[in-house]
C-alpha cells in the first residue's frame, strides 16, 4: 500500500525525500545501505543482486564502497550486479563506454567475480538486441530480482535512459536518446555529434520490480527536474514521476538539488518559519515577483494571502517590512566595488578604507573574469585600485584544433620573414597536422599541442586584461596542475594547486579577492577552482594577520546568476560600460562564434553575459528600484 505523508512541511512531496548537507554525506549513506544489503544476504547464504547506475552521480558511492572493501573487508564475492544501461552502439573497451566507467570506478578495485557483472552489450547486432533484452530481464528475475536499484536522474527526467514518452511498464529495450541528454554527454564524447543517438536501457517496469529504489541527485543543475519529479503530477513527460507510484523508493538529495522543493524554496507556504533577516528578504522578493508588484506597494492583505501572515504579525505592518527590505536591497547597489573613498560606508557593500585597495580576480578559465565581472574589473582599475588577475587554468581544452594550425602557420611565416631558421617550427607543425588527421573524438592532445592551445588563450587573456587597464606584471597565469592531471586521473591531489594559490596571495596581500562561485558549472572546473582559493584563504587565516582584512567576493560564470535575495553587491553598468565589457570579451577570439564547450546554451558568451546582466538590472527594477542598463552581481563568502 502507498505510504501516507503526514508531515505538513512535505505535503507537496509525493514520495519520500531525504536531504543531506553534501553529496559526500549522502553518498556515504547510500554506500552503507548497499553494504548492509550485501551483509544481510551473506548471512542468509544468498547472493546480493545490485542494480547499478553510471554517470557523475554515483561516483562517490562507488568510491566509498571501494574504501569499505579495502579498509573494512567488505567483500563482493557474493554480489551480482546489473547495470541500468549502455550507449548503443558502443565498444565495451571504448573510453566512453559504461563498461569502462564501471571498471574504473568500481569493479577494478573490488573482489567481484567478473562473471557476476552484467552490463547491456553495446556491441550487439541490431537483430540480436531484442533477445538480449529479454534474457537480461529473465536473468534478473531468475536470481530473485534486484535487492536494490540505484538511480541518477537526467535533466529530461529520465531514469536509466527512459526518456520522456517512456511507458511505466516498459522493459529493457533499445531507446533513442533525448537531445538534451546527448548535449549533457557531449563533454565525454568531445562534441554532441559524437554521442551515440541510442542506448540499451532497463525499462521503468524493470526498475520498478527492484525491492528498493534509491534515486540520488546533486547540485543546482538537477534542482528543477527534482522539483518536478517529487512534486509534479505523474506524467510520461517526466519519467521519474512514475516513481511516485512505488512504495519502496527514496530520493536522496544534497541541499542544492533539493533547493527547488517547496519546503526549501518557499517554506512559508508549508510551515511556520523562523523569520530571520535572510528569510524575510527572500520571502518579500518572492511576494513582489509573484504578484508582479514593486516591494513598496505590497499590502498586509498580500502578505496574509500568501503564507506570510505570521511575518506580518511578528514584524509588521507590511509597510515597515517593505521599507526595510527595499532599503536593504538599495544598499547592495554600488558603483564603487572597491569601496567609496571618504564616504560613510556603514550601508555600503564594501569598506571605504583603504581608499586604494589591492584586488585579486581569480578566473578559472582565461575569460571568466571579463565574461562575469568585466564591468566591475574595469571600474576597479578606473577607480585606482591595484588589480591583479590570476588565470587559474590554461583553458587549453577549449581551443579548436584548426586554430592551432592557423597560429603556427602565422608563426612560420613570421620567422621566415625575419630570416631565421624556421625548420624546427615547421617540423612541429607537420607533426601536429598529422596528429589531428587521425585524432579521435575526445582524444587528449599531445603536450606540445596543449601548450600551443594554452599560448593562444594566454595571448587573448593578456589582450583583454590590458584592455581593462592592467600592466603586464598584474596579469598572472597560474596554470594549476589539477587541470591537465584531471584528464588522466579522476581525482588528482589539489595540494600543489593550493600551494601555488597560497604563495600568490601571500605575495600580493589583497584586500579583496574575487573568484567564480559557480557551483553548478557543468564541467566541474569552476567548483574545483573555488575550493582551491577557499582552502588557501582558510590556511592563511591561521598564520597571517592581513587576511582578516581580506574580503572574499564571488561572481558567477556564464552558466547562471545568483538569486536576487542572495546578492550582496550589485554593480550597475552604464551602456558605455556594457560596450567596454563586450570589447574585452571579444579579445577572446578562440571562444567567439563557436566555442568548443557551449554547454546547453548555444549563444556566444558575450550575448549570455549581457543578457544576464540586463536581467539582473530588470529584476532590481521590477522590485521598484532604479532602472539600470545592466548589473553585475556578487555575494560575499565569509570564510
Ligand atoms: C546512468 C543513467 C542515467 C544517469 C543520469 C544522470 O546509468 O542511467 O539515468 O543516471 O543521466 O547522469 P549524471 O549522474 O551524470 O548527472
């Protein structure tokens, strides 16, 4: 029988959901559950039958299982596994196959007998697939069914590769992948065009038969689809909603993935809230947006009819709350991102003193600085601050191969024109040209090629930073080692990166540090870059006194913006400043027109940046604040 949801707070949730502080904490919990099942089955002298998933989501679960195997003697000798899916067609030995994924992340590190591993075969002939699928199902059934099936969720709402349109009773079969799924996979395959269009997947019906179903999701990227899967109506448009019909399913989420659920997004609609300053700001902005009314026009009646009556009673009348929130948002706006000298700074986002600050802008890739905070960058320089920009990675992966040849052709001509020996250069060029001829999709480049790609991006970043007004000695290329190491090992140590960052900060002793706070960056580089800076700052805090005076500001990259209620500094840009910012972005020619990794937005980075900054300004305006052309947004990270 279907369980009843008795809690007021979760009344919109149609299946059980547990939310954890982090993906690690949540994954450890799932790994423990799997280990329990294995132990339990072992004690009964039976085999544990596990349904496994691939993708980014279960990686830490597998890591933890490997750890338990090594440290705690967890044995997989009595385990039989069935994977959800495999691309079709797919060579099992290929780098992108789920066979390779499972071997690298789990099977190669545990004692599971190879014959106990089952993964749909991407190498079958078309005419063999149907029988294979029937046999796959039969084998699971004959073993007594899956004890547990772990799942991730795609942004289309797919479970396994059951894309929108799948039937609730579907079985294992060949399916066509949704376009969004292929775009999400494009990074692994070096472009969407190389992602297979089909896959063999267990059906929704197959998944349903498992004794226990655990769906995991991490990060903001997944928040909208999780909201639909948990609170939406059951529909084939979002196959994960079928799980609402199961009485043995649980969703395990981190806080980011859960953030669109009603109890987190608008908690005042489902429970009595503790109305602290942050919650009030969030709720009032939400009310203003929902009613499409400027903050100062919201009435007690509006509060009462939108779950905010308790707030109106505690802190009201509404007009007082409105004025307080309006002023607080007003105070986030500043044309002085480095602080306004000789001004009362009690209501300003930055301090007035020292009037001339040292600022370090960390930029994960060589163009994030200008894309995300180009206007603020230029203002800081114009206002006389000592600005340094530190490019954390070389960004070499995002340069097209033909640009390498183009730049080398230029170099050969140049060296020839000044009468120097160009033979060595020509040899390198020929070697690279040959390499590109046979290069497989997503094949890593040779080191020499990676270097040329890095030089291209370096020259562009230098041009952009110079355009913003920096001297050459203020432009730093950190070339953090994790970036290239990550291509060959999944979890390289961050120590050398932290060390390098620490040294840089010690040399400059900045009053302000800016870094990218994109926790939903689909490629993961931004979050790693953020963690490195944060760790360096934290370590310095233990030894250096100047660090107490160093404020840490976060901007967001090309992917998304902060929520309005989170913004702590909004720097307005005039139409001329928007143009200067655009010119700075244009210096990144290799990223213009057809970036290698556009993500799920095909528009050029400069268009995205302008639209986002315009949207932020519009959001402020719709709340009743002044109408600016554009705004760059920041939050302050207390470390
Ligand atoms: C993988 C699978 C997919 C993924 C989903 C999420 O075996 O069947 O449903 O779980 O696409 O992928 P990640 O975890 O990479 O976000």
